[in-house]
C-alpha cells in the first residue's frame, strides 16, 4: 500500500467521523426535516463512501453493482409487502397477541375470571 492510499483512507475516515457527528447533533435541533435528512441522508452518503472506498466496489466486475441493486430492490419489496401485516395490531379473523398484551389494557372478561370460582 502506498503512502498516498494510506492518507486517502485517513481522509475518508475523517469525513465519515464528521458526518457521524452531524448525524448525531442533527436531531438535537428537534426539527423533523433536519432529523430525517441527518438520519437517512447522511447514512446513505456514509454507506456509499464505505462501499466505494473501503469495500472497493468501484473495482469489481460490472455485474456486481447490478446484483447489489437487485437484492436491495427485493429486500424493499419484501418489507413493503409484509409491513401492513406486521404493523397492524388486529385484522379480519386474527389478533396479534403481542400487540394486545403490550398496548391494550386487559378486558374485564379475561382478567380475573378464574379467581371468582
């Protein structure tokens, strides 16, 4: 490894460190758009920089980025397809027991029914 590439790694690390500090301080302003930009925007930039400079994605065969994007699209489709069921607490002919236990007060017909007998 040449001295130039080592210095480049330190420079990229410094940029990533500054972005980390900005993404940490951004939500402290309590402005929703700033929080979203610092949380997701900077995270995307940091992920791109790590992939390009430390994982050397720019030196791989041409099909690898297409494969990565394809996997990302399928992952997002999976999340979008399952989110309606995961985030709802109840639905037609089913109840999500964990959601009922965590977020709903006990009903009178269930609570203490066996204690009276």
